[in-house]
């Protein structure tokens, strides 16, 4: 069985000129984590922000910072983002030929270690890494932009990961990211996800705090 569901608003969907406000809003609305999408214009066709912005956000919120690295050569960025205040640090399976080493370095830096899978990457990419992982992130859109449509075929991937995690007695979390809203989140929960990233479903809403509350209620 998956653990208590956690809501992680993604500030990629907030006004980039008001990120501090977006972080405070998530916290006061009862969110569990703050999801921070780091894009380098190479692994994905978009650029967001870097460690200095993460460090600035760490100063304005006490929410655990859930840092999702969509960058090439993620190993180079483990230390800078750990020092910036990441609590969870997730790297992409497709971005690194030496994942076990990189994930071990994430834990050595004091963070929880996450592995993200693009939609086309099979769940078997995790198979020899379970012991090095605290979290698996299932991308339910192709990474790069918020506001894209959820890919329903990813529900099967979540189910397979959850089944494997239970067979192994793995204690970590399965996170779902991309196009997750009030309509999609319950199916992800039933499939076995227990961390729910929501960008446009929260910050694209006229009342982001109410959107967080509605997601919590729908998953309770
Ligand atoms: C996609 C990012 C996501 C996403 C969240 O590359 O990793 O965190 O943008 O935004 P929504 O919920 O709008 O898809
Ligand atoms: Zn993300």
C-alpha cells in the first residue's frame, strides 16, 4: 500500500516574477512539498532557474524542496542543489550513464534520492537501483513545459512500479508529474502514486489555495 498522499505544487506554473509569493501560498494552503523544475535548454527544450533561485526560495519557505533536475550531466549539479537546500533531488534516467553513482552522491549530500522516467522509458530502468532510491518520479507528460495533457498510458507504468515496490518491500515513494489535476489525480492514486505534482492545476487556478485543498480532499 502506498503512503499518505503528498501534494507538491510546481512553481513553474506560477508568475516567475513572484516566486516567493507562490511558495508562501503553497505552504499556507497546506501543501506538503514544493516542486522545483530545473531545466537547462538541453535535456529539455526550455530553461527555468538554477541553484541561486532554489536557495532564495529556501529562505522564504519551510516546505521541503523537491528539486527535479531536467538537465544533462546531472552529477555535476548534485552538490550545488544540495547546498541550495534541496530536500529531494531527482535526476533523469535518460540523462546519466552512471546512475547508481549519481544517486549515491545525492544521498551522500544529505538529500533523498529520486529517479525520473520519461514517458518512453520503461519501468524496468529502475530494476537495479531500488536500494539507491527514495523516490521514483513517473513523468506523465514529456518534460519541458507545464500545462500539457496527461498521458493515460502512464497509469500502467505506475501500477507496475507499485507492484514491484511491494514485492521488494521498498519503502520509498512514487511521484507523478505532468498534467495532474483533480480529474487525473485519483486514478494515479489508485495506480499506486503517493506524491502528486501539480503545476497549472494549482497556479493556473483563480484560487490556488482552494485548488490545493481540493486535491488533498480528492486524495484523502
Ligand atoms: C514538466 C515538469 C512538471 C510540470 C508540472 O516538465 O516537470 O513539473 O510542468 O506542470 P503541470 O502540472 O501544469 O503539468
Ligand atoms: Zn517536475
